C-alpha cells in the first residue's frame, strides 16, 4: 500500500478526525451516545453510508452535471441511508436498536461528514481511494462516538452494553450524563486532549 | 462531453431519481414482510409484559416465533368493541394492534378531519384473567402508546409504554424505567370520571408509610412534564373509550339508589353514580 493511500485511511482516524478536528457530525454524536450499543450501530451505519456513497459518487464523478451535483449527492446518500434503515429494521437482532436510534439513522443524511467528504474528496479522486476515505472518515466519527458513549453509559446508567458494571457497587447513575450537554462537555475534553498532543492544531 | 447543457442535466437527474426510486421500492417491498413480523412480535411482547407474563427484558430474549407462540398459548379471547362497549367482531388468531393501527383508531376516537370511521377498539383477555387494552397519544416529540392490563376487579395489573422519539433519560422513562410502569400496578382507573386516570405533577397522594394510596393517581416523571401530560391525556382518552365496556362488564350495583336517586339524597359512589348519570 502506498504512503498516500495509507495517509487517506489513517488521517481521519486521529490527525484529521471529522468530529474533533473538522467539527462535523456534532449533532448526532450528542444524540446517539447514551448507550454503547446504539453508538456502535450508528458508527457502523455511518461507515457503510459514507464508504458506499463515496464509492458510487466517485464512479459517477465525471458524468455529474456541475450545477446539480449537490442534488445528485443528496439523492445517492439518501438512498444509502434509507437502505441501511430498512435493513436494520428487517433483522430481529437489530430491530430493537433501530427503534432506539429512531430518527437518527434517517438523519445520517444531514451528517456533514458524509456530504462533506463526497464534496471534498470523492468528486476529485478515483473510486478506490474515495471508498477508503469514506470508510476511514466513518470510522473516525465512530471512534469518537464510542469513546463518548463509553463514558456516558458507564456514568449515566452504570452499565456497559446493558450489563451492570458500576451498578454492582451501589453507584447512583448521574442523570446529567444522560443529557446531551454532557456529551458536549466530553467532546470538549477529547478535543482538549487531542490538541495538547497535536500542538499543530492549537491556534496562536 | 459537455455535462453542463440543459438537456443533459435534466435527463441525468431524471435517470438518477428513477433508478434510486426503483431500488428503494424494490428493497422496501422485499423487506416489508420481515419488518411487519418484527413489529408484530414487538407489540406482542409489550402486551405480554403488561399482562404480567414476564418483564420486557425477559420477553425480549425470546425470538419472534417464540413470542407469537407464547401469545397464542396465553390468549383467551380477543375481540373488537365499539364505543358502547358492544362486541363488534372477533380478532382472529394473532391479530394485534400495533402503533399504526392504534393511530388510526386514535383519530376515530377523537373525531375530526382524520376520522375514517367509527372507532373499533380491541380488547385482549388473557388466560390469567387480565384484560389488556391499548392506549395511544402524543408525547413531546412524537407518538406514545402502550398497553394497560386490568385484573377482574378493575385494578391495574400492569402497564407497558413505548414511544417513538421521547428524550432519552427523561420522557423515554415511560418505556425504560420499570419503576414508573410499576407505579400503575394496583391503582384503580375511575371510569366514572372524565379524568379516568391522572399522572400528577408534584406527587400523588401517599399514605403514612410513603406508599401510594390506591386511587387513580400516580407520580409524573421529573423532567418530563410534557411526556407525562401526553401520556395522561392518552390514557384518559382511551380508557374513557373503554368505560362502557368495563363498567358494563361489572355486576350491576346492588345499592338501592342505583335505580336513580332523588334530589337531595346522598349520591352513590363509583359505578352507581355513573349509572345514574348515564340514565338521566
């Protein structure tokens, strides 16, 4: 694998993370991080939507009329999102989680990461790198989601993946952690940690 | 190729949209049966929870087929009634009323522009003697619905509520917090009043031991006023629709005043009062 491709994959995970560096996809990272299970399914859904939409649009990139390119992107992303939602609803194992995530699966389309990466990368690159870029950005988003959900479920419900962890020791779940503002505080902490490691991100 | 001329743009967008629509229509049609089965199994597990056949978590460990089996094993009788409490028709096999069906009937009960016909509301009687009836209404962000079961003496045996998009940790407690649902158990619905059931902000009446007294009031959820009010309204609307069924199914009141009391006399309590009001 050449260095450029490797960079395409690794950059969005940490150095150019879509949530903490590009500050995209904040809304859903506040909304679906109450439980780890929900965050995991959401992360996988975004990875699939991001990867495949980037692939399709990269394949179509030379044929798309410039004036309607946003609309074409929107149609393709919307299709992917509906497909993911329909498939989650169809399996017994994922039905309950889809119910729990409710509107947020459908709202993946409004996640700026998806359209942002298509506009910035897929329309100007070959299908394979575009596909990897989509996957990697979805994964970068998912990583933050899972970190936030880990703390929120542990402190807010005393459980992890629904299993009692802190609850066993008489922990009283903190309701503030369940509420969206706490996710923002956690995100702020993650950004803080990242910026103290990556000095280049600090504004002068 | 010039991708910017008008004809190309119009043709291109048309083709894209038609192709995407075809894919979605195909997928939706081919997955519909599975999705409906999932929804039905979910509804059944909610009703079984309310009827006291295990907690929701326990029932969720069963797969769809096992849930359906358990339902057909435990159901005694299921039928549809009208607002006069009269049986209209039987519900065959494992026909249940999920949120979509309830939504339609909710319009019918409340009347207005969306009314499609006379209300036809279901009654499910389980072998353990409990009668399960659904409720449906509006929460803060979207629909809320649920299933309440009554013992033969019309005390509430259990309740399970679900919602589409209430706030996690607050309004969502109507579904996620077993202790909220447990508050309903043992309470009484007062079918003789317009407020059949009350979810009270600031605390329901308690006895000296801090236990809720048996009446038709329970505590609302802190931080979820709108959802609590929505649930209260949903329960009132739907239980009122069942009032004639439930009160009619009780043995006739044996107090003398039931035949109609004279002015100035002490009004009777409970059902008698209701009977009098209806007859007058």
